């Protein structure tokens, strides 16, 4: 899979999953003592920070961190691990300034707020090392933001194509031979927040309220 989209309901854990996918690849490099460059690209620096914090926490637990973690109030955050493994946040506020170096893997949190031009630049940077790109985010309303429409269109296309279907147990069907893939996580797969899954009282109450107001349960 060269590009993966993760969409889901409120509190489904899609950003934790994005961070876990990036970290699992970093840990694989760590075990092989292999250098690697990993990016978290978002519409601005702030939108990539939570995923960075998840990965930094896991890397610290595993004893991977080498040196000082750079976390300025403004600008890029950088995590350096042993064997030359680096995680860096990148802002796409000016797409043309996205670094020209070739990363080994790219995560894109809040991808629905990035433009199609951002995706084009990311794909260009991924080309040299055939890097996997993982997008995660809510399906944003693109009515007034035409530049966001690509994410909604691709997520709908890849999910409707039956490429990968998430079910309430949290299991997925997966075909690694394809170039594009998508997961859809309903809110209730996050058992840490909703212990009773789809039957959780909070889920059922919110479903009823949302359906009464909109006629749809799309957020779940």
C-alpha cells in the first residue's frame, strides 16, 4: 500500500492509529539499527503535535530516544532516536517549502484540512524511497473549501471500492498488493472510551440526538 486513508467517527482513535503505524515502522528501523526519516505533515505545526507526543512517549518507554527532543512553541518539533532515526513535524501552510529531502514514511494528521496541492508535494517527496503515506482525519465539509474536496472524494472512492472495510470488532480485511487503501473506524471500536462498544449508553444517546437533529448518523 502506497497511500492509506483512515477516517472515522468521533473519538474512534484514528489519530492514535496513525501514530501507532508510524511508530511501528520507526521501531522496525530501530531493531535493524537502520537510519530513517519520518514526517508528520499537517496544515500547520500545531495539528501534528498530538501524534508527535504519542510517538515520543512510546519511544521514551522503549528507550529509543537519543539526545534532546526539540519542541519549540513555534516551528518544527524533532525527535531523534538512536541509529539516526528522526521524526519531524512539517507545516504545509506553504506547500512549496516542504523539505526536498526524501523521507521513509509520511503521516498526515487532519488530512481533510490539507489541500490537494499539499498531497501533490507529499507524493513528490515520497517518490524517491517509495515511502508509504498515511492520511488520517475527519471528512470535512468541502462546500466552502474546494481545496479540501480531494480527501472526501478519495476516501469515499477507496472505501466504496471495497478495498478495506472496518467492522465493529475492529478487524480489517487487507490486500497489501494494491496502491491505495482505506479504513473506516466507527466511534465504538474505541473500547477505552466506549467500554460497551456500539451498545454503549453514550453512543446510543448521541446517535438518537444526532438522528433527531440531522436525520443521519454519519459521524459514527
